[in-house]
């Protein structure tokens, strides 16, 4: 979603809330299948959001879901 990417580029912390709302279940499901426990999944999910925050900018992915 371009709006989320624009907010991330502006360093608006509301972008993290939007990421969680729009992509949280998707990312959680993938991580849970890979890691197997809720605890590890939640920790990894926090790491995902931090990595996205640190990567955008300079990255500007065309497909945010695929990027995640």
C-alpha cells in the first residue's frame, strides 16, 4: 500500500499501526508455520516491523506484502 510506504518515508509511527492492521495476520501465520510457537512468532514479528521501519527508506518496494 502506497500510503503505508509514504508514512514510513515520513517516519510517521502510525505506519507501524497500519502495517500491523493490514499485514499482521498474514505475517503472523507465516512466522507461526516457520517457528512453531506463539512466543517466538511474536518476537520475530516485532523484528519484522523494526526491519521494515529501518529499511524504508531507502527501499521503496512496489509490493509491500511480498516485501514483508
